C-alpha cells in the first residue's frame, strides 16, 4: 500500500522532475531560437506558426527524448537533499529498509516510463508531423537526392533500377523494371527516363523497350514512346529525410520497415535502431532511477554538489555509450537489438553492484 512517506517521496520526485524539465527546456528553447532566428526571418515564418506549429511540438519531443536524464538528475538532487537533512537516516531508524525505501521511487519511475512510452510510441510521432513540416518549409535546405545507381526490390520478384533521380523534376534516368518468377527473369522493361505523375500516382516512362520471356523460352518485344506503369515505388520514397521516421507511430514504423526490407534499401539498421530505442528509452528510467538513489542516499562530504557532478558524468557517459554502440551497428554491422540495449545492460550491471553496496 502507498503510505504517507511514499507520497512524500513521490511528490518530491515528480516536483523536481518537472522543475528540472521546465528549466532545461527553457534554456534549450532559448538556444534554438538563437540558432534558427535568421532562418525564421529569411523565410518569413509567421509568429503563430513558430509558436504553435514548431515550439509547442518541439517541447514534448525533446523533453521526452531526454526524460531519462531529467529523471536521473532529479533523483540525485532531491535524494541528496534528503540525505543532507538526515531525513533518510530517520527513515531507516524508523524501521524502513532500503528495499522498502525504493518502492516510491520505482512506482514513480514506472509512471514516468509508461507516460514516456505512450508518448514516444503513439503521440509524439503525430506532433512531429507538424514540427518537421514547419522545419522543411522555414528552416531546412531543400532536400536533394545524390544517390546513383538506385536499386530497389519493391515486391518479391519485382525490382526497380534507375541510374539517378532528380528531386526537383521528379525524373528518373535510365529507368528499368525487372520481374522474376521462381528465380527466373520473365520480363524486363528499360527506358531512357521516367517521370512521376502525382495525379495518377504512377510513373510515366519514355522511349521504352519491353522484353518478355515466354514459358517456352521464346521472347516477345515491344517498344513505344510513352507508357504509364505502376510499380509500388513512389517519388516520396526517393526523397525521404532520415527524420521522416519520426513522423511514424510504432505501427506505421513496423509496416515501413517491412516495406523497406522488400525494397532492399540500405537503411534497415537505422530503422531498427529507431524501433528498439522507442522501447529501450522508457525502460532506462528504472535503471537511472535506481542508480541515482544508490549514489545519493547517504550523507557525504560535498553532499548534493558532488552527487550531481558524478551523476551528470555518468549520465553523459550513458548517452555517449548509446551513440558509440549505434554507430558500430551502422558502420560495422552489429545487431541493432544488441547495440540499443547494450547501455541498459551495462548500466543495469553497474546498478546491481551499487545496490549491493547501498544495502551494506
């Protein structure tokens, strides 16, 4: 049962967490305005759009992204203050074990993790649509596709090739479509170039040549100046920023990953990292909460300041480890699942030893 002492700790936890979030996000907004001020002026961004389309959606995205760090700093800060005021000594003297003392911390961490998980899986992607659309219109440079020799498997046995793609005109040069059945080529269409027709949602190919292989191994050929064709590949698939996946909720992301696997794209590792991070980040709340309590529950010389310095160093080490491990996945072919969860596993082991030390 949640008792009076538990509510006392829960209120301190949530109050410090929200206060730290407000302070840090206020600083983040000030720096962001300073960085993007020239873009807002140059592109004539309306004040209403800046406030409601951008910053109203900017705050929940970045607040949730660094929620674990806010939790860690908050736990260290208010727990150190309790230790400095001899409150924790009084709690243990009243017969409350360290294990029972952790209960309100874990309850609050569970609440924050559930809220954070719900936001990152379903709600924030919707907000990101408005925020990223604003950035594309008023902040970012126009998207350019510099890929050459683009190969995509859009469906099993259906392959698309283009030598290059022009984003502005939505033209694909040296465009071809190959169809296979049971591993054998049954038809191939080549063309000088193709243009995306947004009204029909299909490609129009020009100066095409179609080679069809019949079941008796005979061939038929067809040529023409123009032909409309649908091939399960849209122009938007060829001009997609890395941040585009931030617009997808977890259901849409899973579907997009399966579609990209069919197309044989080379960014599957990045997509899998994004997927696993949406689950691992809320879980890290428990690890960083436990670590914060274990580091700051005892009164020591230097008190709150020392604990915050040590905690901040550990927090940044955790973030650095996440970046390094995901970089190994992208560049060296490590498993995305292992690289994303590796920081949680290592810090979980560290938490275990800190917990054993704290109970001595």
